[in-house]
C-alpha cells in the first residue's frame, strides 16, 4: 500500500455512538475533534453521517496460517480481512508450520505484517516447543525480538501439564507477558467432535464435555494466583467457565478472558446438519451457555471479544464431520455479531463495545498505540461503522482466502464503512484500499 | 421419502407403510422366481467404507430381487482407499448415474453429507455411532411378525448403548410405533443425556427381564474394557449377559433379539443364542424383505 | 363389511342402495341389481367355458377385483356346489408406469393353496381400459407359476385398449370417451354397489397434474 499520510476530515461521525462531531486526522494522529471543523487545504473529507466511530479493533486471537498453510490464509490476506472487519491490530496465533516457537518465526510473521500494512500484526509465541507440551520454548528470545512478543499460547492445544503451566506463568512475569490458555483437558476430549450433550448423543458424535474446559480454567486460575502472574483464558465457551472466572476474579486472581463472536450466537444444534462449517474448538454449546457468555461479557467477567478467526480451505470442510478441520473465520463478521447479540439486546453500549473489542485486548496484549481513547493527540486508529446497514453474509465475498463462515446467509445489522490505521484508510466506503 | 438417513425421520404412517410393504414382499422369497421387475434399469450402488458382509449382502440381494443393477463399491481396493474424498466419490457415483446409494460409513452423519452431493436417494446402512435405520425397521418387523403388534410392546435394549447405532435407531423407531423401550447398561455405556430420550433407563437387567416382551442384546466389544467402560469381561457378562437362567425368568412369549454379530460368552450365552426364542436368523431373513421394501419405496416411484 | 348391512337396513329414510348418491356431473350406469345380475351371468359363463370349472382359480386384482373374485367364487359355489379357490394378485411391482408417480403402497397377493400350476386362472378386475393392468398381471403370473390357461373377467369394459388384450367375460360393455372416468363402487369397500360414469378428474384440472409437478410448484412457493 502506498505510503500516504494524507489529511482526512471525518464529518458527522458519532464517537462511541454519541452525538455527531467532526474528527481531523493529520500525520497519523487525531488533531482536532469538534463540530463543523474547517477542512484544511488538500484534506480528504469523509462523510460519516450516521456512522459510529470506534477505536480501531484489536483481536487477541487470530489464525493467519502463515507460514505453512498459505492455501488457507496468509498474513497479507488475513490482515486485509482484519481491516475489513474494522481491526487495526491482530495477534497471530503460534500454531503455524513451523510453529512460532522461536524468535526467527515470530519476527518473520511480524515483518510480513509490516509489509502488508493493513493492520499491526502481533505474533503470539508458543508456550512449548512445537506445541508439544513438553518443554518451554524460547519465550524470552521471542519477547526480546523485533516482534516484542507479550502473549504466549499453545492455542489449539492445551498446556495440560500443571507443572509446565506453572513454570510458563512464572517465566513470563519477567517481561510482563501473559499466558493465553486453550483450556481443554486432553483425556476428557479424546476424539471429541462437538459439545457433549443432548445433540451429540443423538447424532452419535463423541462429546466434548464442558467440564473439560472448566476443570483446566479452575486449575489455571489457582496456579496464576499462586505464582502471582497473568492468565488469559482463550475462547470461553461454557456457563460453568463464566462462573469459575467470576469467582477467580472475586478472589483477586489476575485473570482475563475472551469469548468469540460465534459462541455468543450459535448453538450446538447446528451440528444436526452434519455440516462441518459448524465444527469448532471449543465446540458450539447450548443456548444456556450462550446466555451466560453474553451476561459474562456484559458484566465484565469476560473481558474481551476475540475472533479465533480460523481459516480452512474448502476441502477441509467439504467432508464428513469427523474428518473435517475445526474452526471458523470471524474477522469480518465480529462487529456485526457483537452488535446483534450485545448492543441490540441492550447488554452493552457502544462505549463498552469499544472497551471489549479494542481497549481491553490492547491492554492484555500490551499493544502500544491501539485501543486508545478517541481524543486529540491519540493515534488515528479508528473504525467507522454503519449500524443501520443490514448485510447478508456472503462466504464468497470474504476478503480473506477462506470462506468457512458459519454466518453465511445470515443477516447482520451493520457494516464497516472505513478503517483508519494511523490516519491512513485501509478500508474506505466498505472496500479495501 | 427421498432418502432414508435416520429412523427419526419416519412418522408412524411411513414406518408402517415400510413394514406392510416388507410383509408383502416377504412372499417373494418363497416363490419359484424370487425376483420382481420393479427396479429394472435402476442402478443401486453399495458404498461400504466398513467391512460388513452381512449388511452389504442383504442390501445386494434385496436390490437384485427387485431387478436393479447393483454395483459394490467397497473402500478397499478402490480410489476410496487412495484418499479420495467422500465428495469426489459422490460426484463419481453421480456421473455413473446411481439412482440409489446405500452407504455404510464409520463417520456419523456421512450419509447426510452424501445426500447433499448426489441427486439419487441415499440409504443409511449404518453411520458411525449414529444410526442404522434399516436394522431398526427389520427389528420392528420381526417383533410384529412374532408378537403380532408393536403398540404397547415392552422392549429392553441391553448393552453398549453409547456406541450403538442400532440402539439409537431402535429407540426412535419403536417409540414412533408405540412400543415402550427400556435401555439397560452400566452407566458408563449410556449417553450422558440419555434421560432426555423417549425411553426408560435401568442399570439392572434382572429387574427389567420379567417385564419385557422383547430383549434385544447388543454386541459389546471386549476392547471397551481397556477404556475403562467396565472392569472385566467377566463382570460385564455376570451383570448384563443373557444366559439360560435369565432367559427362564422372562415372560413365556418373550423373544430374544440380536442385530449380530453375536459375541457368545460376552453378552449372550450359546444356550440362549441357539434357543428357539432367539430370532437372530429370522432377523437376517426379514432384513432382505425389509430392504426390498425400502428400496422400492425410495426408488420405485417418480 | 357384514356389520354395515344391518345398520343400513335399520335406517329407513336413507335412499335404497340401487340409487346411489353421485357426485355432480356423474351418473350411475349400473346399479346394485345390475351388477349382481352381471356377476351371476359371468359365473355361469365361467362354468360353461371351463367345462364345469374343476380347474379354475380366481385371482382378483386389487383393490376392487378382489371382492369381485370372491363374489364370483360364491356364485359358482351356489350354482355348482363347487369350491373354487379365490385369491388376489397385486400387480403394483409389475406396473409400467411406476416412475410417473410416487411409490405406491402394495396390495395383497394371496395365491390359494395348491398354487397356479396347471390351473385355469381367471383374472378378475373391475374395469378394463388400456389393458396395461392385465399385461402386468400376466407378467406377475409368469413369476408365480405356470397356469394351463389364463382368462380375464371384468365388470366393465370401457374400451380404449392400448395393448392386444381382450376380456373373456364382460359384465357390461360401456363405450366411453377419454375425457370420462369410470368408477366402480362395491359394498365391501365403498358401502354400496354402483358403476359411475363422470368427467375425468384429469380433464377438469387445467394444468398438468403429474405428481412431480405438484412437488415443484410447492418448492417454487417457498422461494417466493
């Protein structure tokens, strides 16, 4: 993308859903906010009447697949999808091939992100070598690398060994890192295909019981508190997990948690079609879980929304359920799903959406320059969202490489009109720049 | 009825129509010419990803008695074993003009997927631990033949319910047809949500036996022992195996069923397996008529 | 069917059985008495033509051929004190038009004990029209045994044959147009005996009524 630090004047946007004002971006920063700002010479004026302005979204959980599975996604294609979804920073998960368990791999991913330029790509480092759960990877080297890794995760696999988890939690304290745990007790989920319950029993698919997530979360919260470290819980999916995290926070544990958009809206009965587009890990749960997750996100027990954007090529999903890959894409639909499930229901204000999709994830990931207030002097990382432009999700029209969206054909209430990364539009008029 | 994927898709009228049709078609096996011209010019593909000579042969004979052309497409020795996807196989069968595909697959739901990719009718001949609808239909047919009715019949299904497609299909079908099902197994071999199923559950075979018109024994694989589903074959057999002594405590008219293959000495003793009250061979014979009925009703019309 | 008789006899205000209520545009061409007389005549003809009926087996074609075959058997028994085996022969699986409609439920096939080999089989049906049903019945017979001869008895021959088939015994020859339909009602299945002639249901419907097109129109409705 050409380096263009042009001046932009945003007319009539509603910051965090408040009354309309104008915002002026110059040299990558917000330089003025107020009614009827005069347009400087050469400024590009963007009519944002009726649009909501939010700080650029930050995703703490993205699979960009590069290196290794460039057929599913690349850093460039994934960060384009991120920009289309209103994101200005994403965290690239470590389960690539090779695994991001060395400074070399994380620097490669970081550099690919810089080159693509659609959003800031923050690599996540693997906790254990090769995600094998046996010994720590070179966490310190990744933290000190050009990528400045602060989030470590074996996501896709649980760090199930309690001692190894304790060591990892302790080790990252040295540089203010955080362990993002994929909570899944491995023995309880051998061969698991979907949420264990009424639907799995009828469909004859091996179940993934809620307790397999909850038991690990409880253990990790106690460990994190014991060693005084930060724990982040990836993709919380059950009511019991919400209860445990609420309890852990009350007793002073430094734990944060995320929920994915799909777990806020989809339920396990979708598996009745045996269409693996609904196959994901952790699995879709019950309506009761969905309700508890929404309430947990509303009351702050769950801190953030993270996409767990997991692209897969067509052939990984056009198959029998049990052989299909787990995961679904989500970057481009996240804000619309949150709008539908949390804002339309009155559970969150737009200011709270900004906290949970931008400010809090930036804090957890220690991402500088993102998730800031919409205030003069701050970096101009901003998304403009039209809350009154319903859009039908079209799997074929995704900006990323893969189309495995469970929301295809579903109507979402609004759309991203523009995304600015340090004052430069990555998306304008709903189209990638 | 376009496909037969789940016994739960059948309402009472449809299920009864299948059983009645099977009853008429049963005569064909006794005739000098054991063949009907009904499916002449139609192609039925037996797509078997699991070895099951018994079920495949039953479907093959049924299709041949209706004069269909039958192609056996087994996973071994075909492109399937070379990693061809189910979808590509489906497109191949489609190109060959298959009017019906009978599929046996180790993955639950594979027939549902296949039904999206072919124009012809899909018959589920057993998918993973999901369902085996024609087995349930032939079981119901056998019960009706032997006992004269299904309404109000008390049926105990005993054994590895958790991993049994036969149990799932039977619970759905027999309930639809008005029978009362009781599942009997150790708690480890019952699904977690079994209390939401339209049937009773018991851990005590001896309590259920005197109250049963039909006792259906399911195969229990000894390997389950290694996954701690039960401590030992001996303990399982002592608590849930059907022997002569237990048989004697069943009502006089009650019958013993088994979908086969039986593991003698595990869930059923040789004495019971060979008793005239055990319907195993009748079930096999009825399977052909029943599958003829299903093939006719799916493929015989427009 | 026996339970129905006294109920009707008790009900004195109901019209006599020989004057059936008929749908609009339809008229009765044979009443109960006429049907009875026709069957009696056919019974005599069968006995004559088969030289005493010793080897005769009557096979009714479901659904209405079956009670007709039973009535013929009773009449032969009355006349000659001869127990003629009567059964039924379902021809559904031998139809040549199966693919034009959804799969149909099967009728009963009951071959009397002793089988069909060397018997004089008299097929009995209510209406002879295109001849295709009889063709299917002949095919079915071939798979069931080897009769010495096969004959055909029908209550009504309405013409319009599409195959080289004729009936040996006919209750009534009824010239019809293709736009008309012939309906036989029998006490056993319909509560009273009558042969009705009326407009064909297919002719009264303007659009094509193939079952497949019904399905399609339903699908289209969902799209709208």
